[in-house]
C-alpha cells in the first residue's frame, strides 16, 4: 500500500539493501549444513572452500577444516567465523560505497540547516538497545545517520553523565569553533528518547527491560529525560538550551507516536500523534492535504507547542509514513519477526553502520561492569536465539579511535582487549563450551576507511575475514 507522501524509489533502494545484507547473514547456517554433510569426504577441504567462496564470499579457516577428520568439524567456531567475516564484508561495503546515502535535497547539510531553522543545533537520540530499533534513524525516521547522535541503552535508559559530557562537548564546539553553529545562535540541544512496544503481542514482545509494559517504558523514558534536563540546569544554569522529545515505536509496523511537548517542555504520556492513524486517514488524500492533516494533528495534540518543535515533528511524522508503506509493501500488515532475530551482539563504542532492524543487539559501554544490565539482556536474548540450538553467541567488541590523536589507536586496542577479557570472564560457562566468541575491532574516525580487525577468539586475527 502506498501513500501520497511516500518516497517509493527510496523504499525500493532501502529494501534491496536490507534484503541483501540479511540474506548474507542468514545464508551462513544453510551453507555450514551443506559443508558439514561432506566432512568425511576425501577432498572435503577443497569442497568446503569452494562452497564457502561461492555462497559466502570468503574462505574458511584452513586449520579448522584440516582437523575435521580427527573428530567432528567444529561448527561453533566456523559459525562464529562466518558471522564475523560477513560483518567485515558488510562494513567494507558501507564505508566504501555509502549504500544508505539519502536522496538529493535531504542530505546531512540539508537536514542540519533544517534542524537549526527549527531552533535546534543537535539531535541526540537514545533508543532501546533492542535490535528491533537499530534502524530508527535511517529507516524509521528517514534521517541522514551522520546528522544524528544515536546511543542505545536497554530500556532506552540512557546514561545521564554520558549525555552531559556530550552536551558539554557540543557547547564547547559552538564557543570555540562555531560548530555546528555559533554560541550566540538562538538554538537548543534536543535530547530524544525512543521507547518501544508491540501491537501484535503487547504482553510478550514489548520492551524486555520494562517487562513488556508500554506505560512503564514511556514513563521511564520521560523520567530519564526530565532528570537529564534537571542535571543540566543544576550544573550549568541554562535549562533553556535543552529541549526534550519522547517517541514511541511499534516494532511490528515501524509506526511512531510522538508525545509532543508543550511550550514549557512538559511531556504528556496520555497524548501523542499517531503516525499509523494519520497514514490510514490520509492514504487517499493529496500530498498537500496529507501534510496539512499532520500539522493539524500536532496542534490538536499540543495546542501550545513551540513552532520549531512542531515543524520538526511534522518532518518526522511525514518521513515515517514512507516507512509504514515500506513495511506494508514488503512484509504485509507487520513484520513476520515481531520478536528478536538479531544476528550478533555489538559491545563498545561505534557501530554507526548498523542501520538495519534486528541485525545487531546494541550494548554501548566503556566497561563490562558498568553495562551489566545491557549485556545480560543481550546474552539472555541470544541464549534463546543461538545457544538453545547449539550455536555460539557472536560478540563484536569495538572501540573506534581518532588517528590524529597520539596513542589513540593503542588505547582503543587496550580497551578492546580489556572488555573482551571481562566478557569472557563474566560469561565463562558459555566461553568454555565454545558458545561465546568475540571479535575485536577498531576504526579510525578521522579516516575514510573501514574497520580494522584486532583479535578474534576463533583463531589468529591475521586470518579473520580472509586477511
């Protein structure tokens, strides 16, 4: 089903990308099953490599294949290797070919100008770490990912101290460098939280961190936003520079509902603009009529909304209509995988290339100890997805660095090693059984290249991903 405001060509391009990437990961198990059936053939190693090259695009570790005649083929190590190698190929494509580039007139510079025209110089979004929200920025909201700060936490309960640090960094940049605009410009820092719920199975497929209780998820998001604003006011006496936005996401349909704040920045949990209702109500309208309907709905929800906030919410709702059409055209009334279907866990700092639903479970962290809740939720999810079927949990530990800063890469490598060791110690039972494998990577944020592989628990890092 289409809509007068739907960008159909963009939908086709985004779907092709999502389909191809997920197919690459989902092809791992059928390929390994095919290889496993041949492990006692005389020319097993040659056949296995031929199949891997043809179906996966890379070769398998020779030493694992060579040992198959002694005992059984180590499928757990092979599976982890294949997930890590597929991730490497996926990253290479993302950084070299920019497959998620936005359409002309909607790029980063255009959005940055639009955001400032709305009265904001930064959009900082914290969605839940659930992989069903990983595509929030580029797909659900249809924004250029490089223009939005995204940091995910279990239950969308973002770290207030981390957000204060980011706010301070942004404001210092405005004073010292005039970026993204000068300090005297009348714009504010906008902090947004995205909680989630399930319309198909609300009691079981909502946010695990809040017991699938949508009301609790929304309330917790609002409380965290209010606490952040209070922390800024108490520390810097400039609460006017902080604005707040609360968004709910139905992970079954990708429809959003926006709790539009009033003129004082207060958020009402009982009122919201529902994009799905607007989609159905305006599906047969003209584009102009649909646009006016969105604006009317926002002001009916919150009559005294600030004009700039209303303008931004209008853009978010309009963009989301394309995503609703995307889901209906490619998946029906809702996604088939309404529950978790992530392919791996990402732990650390980075992962801006992850813009696809249910591809990765996020665990943004600096140390394992400070993020035990996020990691425990992730391991619990993958216990059902992988461990229950005898497959390991693939974890990618990543800390990006700035190549222009002396010693930055060395510190990133040390950080990766410490977190990797702590992970395997915390989940030692899984690690000892070969049910937890870790790949360590970094990336130079100041360069245009892809990720660099540092170490891999499967075997030597120099062989990972075919290198």
